[in-house]
C-alpha cells in the first residue's frame, strides 16, 4: 500500500494493514493448497480415464485412436502423433495421428538418432524432450508449418523403447511442468497398452495362420466362409469356392521324406497365393488340401480360374535342394 503523502500511515492503520496481510497470506496459502489438490485430482482423473479407456480393448488400432482421443479431449492439443519403431530400418513411422495431412502420415519416416528430429532424438536417448520454441532447435523436422512448441515422450516397455508420443502446439511455450508430468504418466500407460495390443495381434495371427505355409488355417477359413456366405445371401451376389487337393501326396512323402513334402506344400501355397486376386481368400484346409474363396465370382469364372491355377502349378518346377 503506497501513499504520496508523508507519514500517511499512523500506527493503527499499520496494524490494520498487518492484520489484512496476515489474512491474505492465509487465504493465498489455502488457495495454493486448493490449486495443488485440484491439479493432483485432475492428474488422477486423467490417469484413471487413460487406464480405463486403454484396458477396454486389445485391438491395436483401437488402442492408438483411444490414446489420441484422450489427449485431444483432456488437453485440447490438436496435433498428436504416435510413432512406432521399425527395428529393421532403424526409423520411426507414424502409426496414428491427428491434425496432420495424409501425405505426412503416409510418407514421413524419421531416422532414429541424436539430433535427427525431435522424435528421432527421443527414440535414441530414451528421454523426454520439450522445446517451448521449435525454431530454436536446429534438428527440428517440420510436420506442420503452424507448430510453435513440441513435447516428445518415449514409449518404453521394460526399458526398451518401442516408440514416441509426440504432442505439438501452435502456441509458444504451451506446456507446463505439470503437463509434461502427465504426459509421462500417460506414455507409460500407453506403452503397456500398445505392447499388450501388439502381443494380442501376434497371438491372434498365430491362431489364424498355418505355421508351415504362413497362409490362413482351417479355423480362419471357417470364420471367413461364414461371413462370405452371409454377405452373398444378403446382397444376392455370387460367390464361389474351390477345393484343391494334391494327388498322390502320401506316396510323394514316403518316397522323398516329410521335409520335401513340407517344401512341396509351401511351394503350392505360395504359387496359389501369387496367382489369385487380393480379394480372394486362400487357406490350408487340411494336410494336403487348400481352399480358395472367390467373392463376387460365379461358378463359370471360378472354374476357369481353377483351371488356370492347375496349369500354372503344372508348369512350375520345385527344386528340393
């Protein structure tokens, strides 16, 4: 409290001001405690929301889109991306994103390494990186012209980095320490959910794939054929089915051995797969039996395709050694 007069405050006024200051200090302290409690409650609520939404599904694409949805709805940041690591190419690719062009999502690949883009740097170091001003980062890789600040958090499973959660804002210095702390908690939960979904996809793939030929197995075929028959009936559309059986396969196995028999089965499977349409469905039905579903195909056309496949197999050579 200031006054432009000399000796404006008498002892009684000073005492009143001291009492007011005491009350203000208590009120400010209580307000700070309330703010801290509110922030903590918000962090817990966000963490609970994340956990609840992520454990409700094991499908990888669903998990990734729920992650983006929670971030958008909780924090309001429009530019969010989840990048996963391609170990063979040693690079990051965008698996899911919001706020970026289709071109960026399909074509942007970032090498993993220090100073190779912010996300590449995080994937290499395993540490959170935040820049309040991307123009000050010499190795920043632009994904959108309007971006001003960026936070990237590693996604880790048992110490191994599987990807990066990247959040960008069109405001300078958009993220507080509290935001970064929440992002880190979020990233740890998201990493677990992503890994669980990946393992689920692998398990599901193994349960639906023939181990020898790597094409669909009988179980997968049973699921697809029911769906295709239902669609054909519902829309009054043609559908054909071809059954492929190898003649004298037992004699072949007895003469050349089961290893050669396996090579023969795999050779036939790959030949069939490479000579049918992407919309057709090939499965190993039994020991030496294969099945091909031809959607939107009448019997006459399917017979011609089957004859062509037989001729193709007859004209190919399998080298056993």
